[in-house]
C-alpha cells in the first residue's frame, strides 16, 4: 500500500501529465487557450484574476524552494533554518491567502454571473473543485500546522521523497510518517498534475515570453500552394447573363 | 525598398444608403455561430453617432492604436512589451460585451406552436443569447441607425469632443434639420497593424502575399490584447471558443480573384477592391510623422506607382507575376487614393496605416448651394458652401484627416467640381475649364473619375488578381521528387485547396482558367486538380 501510493501513483500521474500534454498539443491546438471570459464579466475578474495568478506564482515559487532546494544548500549559502522557516511560512501564508481570495472570487464569479456560468464547462468545474481542494489542504498545512501549530519539517521527509522521484529512487517510508494533511496534499498534487493537460491550465505553458523580443508586426506567407484560380468577375457576370455562353 | 502588394478597399460614402446588406451577408457567411452572436466583421454605423462598440473612437478610454512617445518613437498607446505582459491576467482596456450589446434571440416555438383561436396574439419574448434569460433589448449593432436616439447620446460621439466647441455646436441633432451619413466599417487590414503588434503569442499576422491580416486560430491563446489594441475595435473575442476572430477580407474569395462578400452584395456599388504596391521599409517612418496633419500625405507616399518602370522591375524581382502587375496598374483603389486623391483613410491619427479608405460624402452640398442662392457651377460658390455645411467639414476632417480641414475640403471640392463639370457637359455641352483649374485635374481625369465613381462597372470596381504562390518552385520540386503522390493525392495539399475552392464558388463544368490548362486541369476521374508538371503531361 505504501509503495502503491508513494511510488506507483506519482509515476502514473507524471506519465499521464507528460503524455497528456503531448496528446493535447498534437490534437487540440484549437482548444489550447485561456478561455478568456473577460468580455462577459469584468468587475469580479478585475480583482480576482490578478490576486489568483500572482498568488499562484508565489505559491509555485514557494514549492520550488521548499521541495527542490535541499536544506543543505540553503544552509550552505548562509540561510539559517529559522530564517528559512520564517520566509516560507510568511511567504506561503501571504501568497496562499492571495491565491485563496482570488480563487474564491473567481468561483463566486462563475456561480453568480449567468453569462460566465453558461460558458463554464464540466472540466472547468472539475478543475475549480480540484484547485479548491488543493488550496485548502495547502493552507491547512501552512497556516494550521506551520504557523499556528507546532510545525513540521517537510524538508527532511517530503522534499527528499519528492526529489527521489526524479532520480527514480523515491523512498516511500519517508512519506508514511508525514502528517495526514501533508500526505493528502502530496497525493492530491500528483492527481492534480494528471488532470492538468486536460484542462484550460495548459495555457500556463503558453506564457508569451517571446513577445518581449519578437518584432512587432508579424508577416507570414500563405501556407500551401496557391488555390485554384477562378474566372474573373466579368466572366462570372457574363456567364450568369448568358447561360448558353458558358463553356 | 521592399515592395509588397496589399489588397485594399475604398468605399464611396456618397452612395451608401445604409441598407446593411453588407453586414447581413457578411454575418451569414462568417459569424452566424455560437460565441459570435455579437460580432459584426462588417457593420454600418450612422455618423454622427457613438458607433459600434460604443465610443470605440475614444482612444483616451480604450488606448487603441499607436502614439509617439516623448522621444518621437512610435509605440502602442496601451503600452510597451513589459507593460502588456503585466496585464495578461486582466486587460484593463478590454471592452465588455455590454459595450457592444447583449445579443438577443427569440423562442419562435411560441408562435409556431400557438393553438388556433387564441384571443390574444402570442408574442415572442427576447431572450439573451448569453444567458438564456428573458431580457429587454436596449442596444444593438446599429441601434443609432439613421440617427435613432442620436438626440440623446449623439453628443457622446468622440469625434465631436475633439472638434472646436463652435464647430461642434454646429452639428445639430434635431431630427428635421439634421444631416447624417452612413459609415460601413470592416477590418482595415492596416500596414502597421496594432492588433498584430499587440498579440503576445504571435498568432496574428499580416500575409506576405496580399497584406490580409489574419488570426491563426490554432495559435491564438486568448490573451485578448488584439481586441483592445485595435483602435477600430475590429477584432473580437469569440466567447465560446475563447479565441480572437476578425474580418478575413474573405480571403478564400480574394485568392480566387473574387470580391469580398460585402463588396459583392453591396447594392449601392460603393465598394472598390484592388491591389496597391507599397514599400514596407517606408511604413514605420510614415506612421511616425510628428504632425498628425502630415499623416495623410505620408501614408499616400508609402504607396508605389504601379506604372513606374522601376517599381514594376522591383515587383518582378520580388516574384510577383505579370497578372499582379497589370492588376496593380488597373487598380481602382490606387486611382482613387493616389491619382485622383479623393479617397481618405479612416482616422489616420491612429497611425496604423489603414487600408480601407473612404471617399467622403458630399450629397447635400449641391442642394445647399442652390438653397443659398448661389451658382453650383461656380467654383468659389461651391467652395464657400462646403465650408458652411450643417455637418461642418470639421466633422469629416476628424474622421478622415486627423482634423485637417483643408485636406477634407479639398477632396469635397474635387467631388463637387466633378459633378458641376459633368452637369455642364451633359446638359449644354460646355466644358467648365475654370472648375478644372480650381482642382488641378484634366478633363480626361475628371471624366475617368466620374466613370469610376458614378457608372462603377463591376470589373472596374473589382480588380483582383488570383493568388500566386511564392513557393511555386518548391512545390514543383516536391512534385518531381514524388511522382506517385505529389499534390493531388489523398490528403495532399492540392486536395484541400480544391475542396475549399470548390465549396466557394466554382460551378460544375466551368472552365477554371480560360485559355489553357495552366496550373489547374481536370483529371480522368472528372475532379479538378493541380497540373503536376505540364511538361510531363501528368494530370
């Protein structure tokens, strides 16, 4: 069971994540979009969207820092455990609250505005539910356990296990001792990755950074051969006038 | 000099009766789908009026188009690259759908299924196409048609705000006294398109061969920057697909040498389509001219004279076929813009170098001359009357010449002189030389202009060469390399083209290109296909 959850599931989810993106990119360029609904509703989006997106960027950065950077590295560059903990908890709480507030606003917007509700797909609803669950678990872990509670040093267990996945040596025993909320957040996280390629979240990979250096006006040649030339307008006109004259 | 060809349009506003046939046929062709209910690639608005979407010309609000920064460099009014990316999460300049209008639909079953013998007539209630809920229709794409409601909100016309108070006061909105004209609008297919420049994902592009501005639907990621950057608000969000859509200048028809749907169906015969040659290297400088009043001449100067041997040589060197050179020489658009100089661009001050130009409306002038007891064959009298029109020349100048009254008055003068000249010639056979002197045109020119504007023959209005392929050599190589299946095999590129071309307008049994097999010929199974190699006798 431990192996199944902490070794098989992550790999399964990662395979779905990669293969799913590959499939979507190949077969659904047309659906690869943010699905903007700003023309339909602007007031709540104006506040909710930046809060949500900036919060997400902060939270994502926090996860990179906490999971991918080993504790030994932060110590080596002179960041004490206490300083790290303080930054992580404070940064996590602030960006987490932004993310939560933004998400709540966006979900409310989807529910109360009839126009936006109509363009909300089933997958959007699944995505919003998954996001809400992930954010809730994450906030309980950050605020409930680390800020208010006694704290839990995930860098010695979860982070080590997580990095192990990438060199194919995950140690499932590291996870079995973690608090339940962290376990759920980790499982949920991988399931979330598996869901990712099938939702509108794919727009994340299209963040248009190339815009910063490309020329303003884009010229592009017509693809493929020239189409069939047809009769000139005057010939069409004459043909319509005298059907018998048509060759 | 880098020569390019552009398919451009001129509309003669004098002849627009506001029948909306162009809008309807365009909508039926392109935007009768989910998510585009509110979208009109072609719309006809009444001027003066606030337009569609509301107040779209107010760039202080929408920040569309370009402007010069303090160093005189051209930049998008909505900000540079970094600022744009910082606004990906929410675009503060984006119009909401209420700025267009809430599309309505009707439950027609109520009428169809109404039982016989009802005491009261069954009525349909409008329902929102966005929510399905019952709604009150309070605005539409042509709500102000023929000055409907203009007495209430007409003063919100952004063009009036830019005029002097005295001139604006002369624009009277009272119904009986007022004067109006219709302004049909499509995408301008600009030489310096702000929408393309603002598209973060690079999905929008200007076609190298004919200058048509398009959205690559597969590459659009829905960042919606094009919508706000276009000062004419002619890029729209399809709220069903989440992607941008815009007027395509009916490129499948243009490529086949046929006019756009809006032009083809225009009952007033006021649209002109043709190609113009322009110098791509001159575009930036022309858009960056400091004085807005110089923009018109700068934009005219970007065009290249198609009868100039040097230009023709450059066009040939750029790989354009003879057909295109000939079409450019016969182009009605070139003649109206550059030879007669009677067509003007819509809002040149947006600095996008729009490619749909307008012959400003003159209609009431000659009546006004008569009413004022003046002589409508006298150049001075006409000129004075033009300056005293109820819709002041200032208003037209705000639309077409960035407020340069002299330039607009000059064009109206030419049109008035042409009418008076032709009237004198037709009625009593006299040649009004003093009128010609006043506008600096020859009798031949005036008569040719009269023929183009008034007679407006189909094949003189639309001079569109069929598309050419820049990579013909590459295709030929491909065909030679693969003898069994080159272009017209199952799924090959030739097949797609054939299918799309056929679904457009080819009539069964029609000779595709008269006078020889050419690029296209009929195969043994009766279907049309590309002649793989005419020398090999393939097909």
